[in-house]
């Protein structure tokens, strides 16, 4: 994991196992001299999360409440964020939350069982918060797996025949007694199949909005306020054959590149967490003989860079700029602003893109409220003399375009220096081949911490959306109010990220 170890991740990564009390870990993970009573402390010194696997093999009983109390106590004592809960049953008949699989359906109605499940939920959550008042309950799925029932005219009736039909009642019980300090996470395990931005957006909307119809009206405000959206990513789906039950079609990309895109979509929509699961390989030595045969970087080449790209696109882009350096072909003309006599590019452009006022082939645009001035500073530059300038621009930019194809990925980077007031960023927009603005929700804004008088590097990676034929680079300025407010731009590059 050398790449991940060196990556300056901005996202918080939690790594853990599905338990800690395993005898066969002695000698491999736990020192032989360590007593089993000290295993949790040792585990917590290495990992910051653990799955307390108290799944239900039938409708929750009194003992289950105590299991959850113990899990909360362990989580708090170990300094863990909370409990990971897997509602799926792993023993026959595999229908723990199915009313029709309960032992007394001949004597009790679905409504009776819903009332009992809600009561158990209250008891469980009361025990949990007594031990750990600000716990996070991370469920591999909550209501996300029941979105089709929530869509119906009568959600409760639709639950009666669903294998997880009693789960919403249990969650209702949680919400009945959970204080506002408790956080719930819907892990949306069904995202294992997702392969587009629309699928993640749709699922996020369903969890936050549609699925609340499965909760009692009195708990819906609490559900919205305390439930986070998360997504599961199943790594095996990126290495499986096309006829497998779980398979992600990479299209024109490599499997690792497709993983990077889907992770980026998941992180965009999720509130805090995106979780990975895989069975065919491991990241480190494992007691599981199947997964221990190969490591994920071998099983899925490029996976480390995919994780880095998704979690820290700016850091990854900076690495590519540093690695490729002068060898990269800059698709922009006069990106280093080394001259003011470059021949302008041909092509149809909007009438309000001014020519002749900025170093060619850069154009200049500003809003009607702005009375700024672009220019070329022949003396000031990052590595060498020469930079583009924006002075007293309240809302405007230097502009240049390049021709692109859908699916291509580009590194965009530039240096900026600021004096006085104002804000600066590189904005990437899209046009069709005919010059019409396109896919505005997929615009990208690249920024860096402001530092008056110092050169700052802005960088990121962008993917060309379907229907786009032009990538538009805008060196943007906002909020400059006087002639003393100056922004310099230099070393602006765009190159293909292979």
C-alpha cells in the first residue's frame, strides 16, 4: 500500500475487522503473552472501528438487548466511533425480519409483530445510549433496501410481504428513544451494483426523502436530522466475469478507473462514509485462506491510485503534475504567459468573450457589474517572467478552450498569486462541439488556500461528460474592488490523464 501510505488524504479513512475475539489471531496479530482480556485494547491500538456482529437470527429477544448493550460498552471503552450493524441473517431460514417466517404468525398479525419490533427497538436503543450517548450506529442498510415499498401507495401494506418488512418498525423504536447525539448511518448495501452518478444521486434522494414514509410521522423529523447517507462498494464486482451476479461493466475504462469514478460519485452524494468490501483478495495477511492468496493491488491493478484519486483528487493531480512535469503535452496555448504575441486560435466563440485585451489566445469576460482590466505582466511570474493579470475584477475571468471527447480524463493545474481583496479559482466548464453550454451541474471549481503575496497551486482531475466536445478553462476572479486588487496567473496546464 505504498501509494496510499504516501497520499495526503483529505478524507477520513476507517479500517477495521468484523470482530476482535478470534483464537486463531493469537501469535499472528495478538502477542502470545497477551491475555484475551487485553485483546480489545491491543486491537484498538491498531484499528479504529469494529463490527459487533449481533445480527438477528430471529426477531430480537431479551438477550439481544444485552448484546447491544455490551457492544456499545465495548465500542466506547475501545475509543471506537460506534457499532457496525449487519441486518442480514446468515442462518436458515434467512428471514429474520420477515413476518411470515416468525413462529406465531397463526396467532399474531403483522401489526402485532410491528408493535413488538418497535418495542424491541426502543429497548435496544435505551440500553445502547445508557452506555454510549453519542454513539454512531452504522447499519450496512437501513431503509435503503426497502425503497420500492416506500414508493407505493400503501408502504405499510407493502412491507407485510417483504423479507425485511419488520426492520422499519425496529428503526422506529430506535428513533423513539435516541437522543439527538446519536447518529444513524444507512450504508446502502444495494449500491454494490451502482455504476453511474445518477444511481448514487437517486439512492441518496430515496434515503433522505422517500424512505421516511416507512417511519412513523412523529419520527420523520428526527430521521431526517440524524440519518446519514453512505454507500457500499463491492470490490469483487470490478474483477468478476460479466456473467457473475455482481459485475460492474467498466465500459471504455479500466476496472480501476471505473472504480475511481464510482467512488467519486459515492463520495459526492454520501454525507460522511463510503465503505469497501471484498472477498477475493486482502490488503494484508489474513487468516482467510481464500483472500490471503493475493493482495488487492495485484488482483485489481491500479486500485491504490483509484482510491487516492477518489479521496484526494487535488493531491493526486499534483502528483501527476510533478511526475510528468515537462513531459506532459500542455493542450493550452500560452499557458505560461511567456509572450503577448501568440497567434489567436480560430473557432466560434461567444460574442462577450473579448479579444485583444488579454494575452492571446486567452479571452476575457466579465459581468456587467464589473469594470476590471485583464493584462500581461512581463516581469512577474512563477518560475520565469510573464503572467496573466486581472485587476479590479468583481466577477470575471480569462478563458481558453480545447477540443475533447466524452470519457476522456484531464489534469488541470495552474498557479495564482493575489494582492489585496478578492477570491480566485480555476473553473472548468463544458460546451458541445457546436459551442453551446453543456452539463452545468458537472462544472468543476479548483481552489487552494488563499495566501496574500505567495504563489499557490490549484489542481484537479476532470472527466469529460457525455455530449461535451469542448473543455473550457476559466481563470476566475471575484470580489476585487480597487486598482490595488491584483491577481496573477501562471503555469496553467491541461493534459490527458492516462
